[in-house]
């Protein structure tokens, strides 16, 4: 029995020794095997220098809206959540009195414009006819006045020259009856008729020679009065008187007549009254002509300026009323969504905010840039953003503003940069967080290799390139050293295999 046990121990010992020998041999073989090569392929792609920061989405416009005046709310046209466009009416206040004032102001403007237009157009045809007729009537009245007054003066003069005419002899011993003078003297000349009687074969037995105011030889008549010359006077001789070789004179007018002074005064009065009446009629003509010129004349510059000033004043009143009406209408200053509203019709409001409007599609992202990176940023640099709420979607944009003022946080200065998105997704909301990468510099569609495959020897760049079964060192030119894990290079070809440094 002991013999069998001794044999089993021996076999176990030999097996352990064999296992140890195999393990040792395997370890020796593995230590002598070459390490595997790490390779990569040169490819086309983008290489970027980036500044990575975080940011938050904010509405570009958000406003707490209020009326500039107090009043009673007449209508509330929106509710929370309503989407409105710019200019939409949100809330209105009572303004009926102002609307009435506006109608009055419009009427004043129309009245002022009509008066100005009437002034510029001048009188109408009917008004021109009236003024023309006024001149014509005044001229006709002047003609009638001249005619009437001339007739009055003429009659007064005829009366003066014809009143109480008598024939007289300068012979104080003349006993013949003076001839009778009748008729109306119709000539204008004043003076003396001289009558020289002589015997003739006339029926009366005598004739006479006329001289002085008129000249001629005429037959004497005792039966009836006959013409004495051609000025309207008539003469008749007495049949019982002897007129042979007698001389008679007739003075025109008869200044020795008892009525001479009366008729002279009447004539002078007629002349004076005629001159006065004609002067008044001429003044009426001048006045009518002046009125016609004034009514038909173009408006003066001062009148036009006054008319335009009246229009401007009426328009200013309308503009003031419109402004007061506008103050009572609350409109959306931009498109957006009503987020809060706290007012009902019939309530009285002051100038305190009554609703909040948030821009519906105008969002921007605010990023805080540490001072170590601020010098790398500039306006219009491209940006890529990934929001926490949509981690599988990249939003692009550009930097639109970089603040000049720093904000210190935990002893580090940060500068705000505003990023404008190229397209605003419909899921964006104010307050969403984003991881932001600002593209400082970029090479697109360039040959690129991972950073670990670049060897930098005193500023000379190279890679280990696999050529067939050999590894050779190839010098390359680095176009851009990205901080995204790649270098943009030249000196290799797309598809070349490179080996990582040992």
C-alpha cells in the first residue's frame, strides 16, 4: 500500500515540474516577440482650432408692456399663450371723447384746406360776373349822371341867357315901342345883338340888319314873332311904331333884368351840383373797379402763408389727438407670445406693466468667454452649439456681439458674447443650456492626421510612413495645428499609412 502512494506522489511532482517548464518556455517566447505597430490612414477632413465654452439661450426681446397714461380698460384682446404679430392690438382704453375731438379736428382741417384752395383759385365765374356787372352799372350810372347834370346845367344856362330879354335903344329920344323878344336862346355865346332898321319893300315896310352875336339881313314883322337869327330867339315889331332908321340892341344875358341874379345863382348852383354829382358817380366807378381788381387779383403771399398756417395748426391738433388715442391702444412692439397678463375690461390701469411679451422666434445665445480666450474671438466667427435638450442636434450660428465690459466670477474675468443662430429651431426656449464651440481657425477638406502621429523635432514636423514592409520617416508641412485632435498637413497623400512613434 505504501508503495502505491509513493508512486502517485512521484507522478504529481513530475506533472507540476512539466507545467512549470511549459509556462516558463511560453513566457520566454512572449518576451522575445516584437510589439504590434499602431497605424492610421491619412484622410481628408476638417481641422479646427476651437474655444469651448457654455452658454444659455435667451429671447432677444422680452418686454413688460404698460400704458403711458391711466384709464379704464375697454377691451382685452389676448390671453396668455397667444402668439401675436408686430402691431397687433392687445389692450385698449376708453377713448370716445378723443374720437369725437378727432372728428372735429378733421372737419377743421377740411375747412382750412377748402379756404386755402378757394383763396388760390380766386373768385368763381359768377363772382367775377358780379364784379364786372358792378363796374358796368357804375359806368352806366356815371353816364346817366353826366347826361342829367349836363341837361340841368344847359337848362339853367338857357334860362339865364333867355330870361327877360328886351330890346333897347341908345337914343334917349327914341319914341318907338321896342320890339318884343321871345323864345329861348340856344347858343352858348354871350354878347349883344345889334339891330339896324331900314325901309324896304317888305309887307311891314321895313327890314333890319343883324350884327354882333349873329349877322344877316331879315324882314321885319308886325303880325307875328319871327326868328331872330338862328339861336332860337324871335322878334316882333309893333305895328303902330315907326322903326325907320332906328337902332336896337339886345344883351345876352340881360344883366339889367330883375331876375338876372336869381337865374345866375340857379345856373351856378346847377354847375356846382353837376360837378359834385359827376364826381360822386366817378368815385363809384373807381370803387367798383377797385373792388373788381381786388376780388379778381391773385392772393397775396401773406394771405397764402396765413392759410397754410391755419392748415398746419389744424393738422397739429389732429396729430396731438391721434397721439393721445394711440396712447390708449397697447400694441405688440414685436412678434411674440403673451406670457403673462393681469388685467380685465372695466378695470382702471396706471402706467404699471400689465402684460409680458416674449419674442417668439427671435432668440440668441449668451456665452461667457474667459479672459484667457477673449483675444481669440471676433465678430462673425462661426459657432456650433449642442443643447442639453437636443444632444443629437448641432445648431450653427455666428458671434454678433462681444462685450467690452468684464464680469468677475470667482476671481476670473468673463466677457459676454452674443451668438445669433442661423436658424432658430421651433423647440428652442429661453433658458436652455448649450455647449458651444467657437471656430477660431479652420482648414476644410484638408489632409489630416491625429496629433499622436506627428513628430516635432525643433520645429520640423515628420511622420513615420509605412512603405511596403518598411517604415520611413517623411517630413510634412503643418498647415494648422488643431485642438480638436488633428493636424492639417501637406506632404502625404490620402490613403497613406502612417505609424505612431515608438
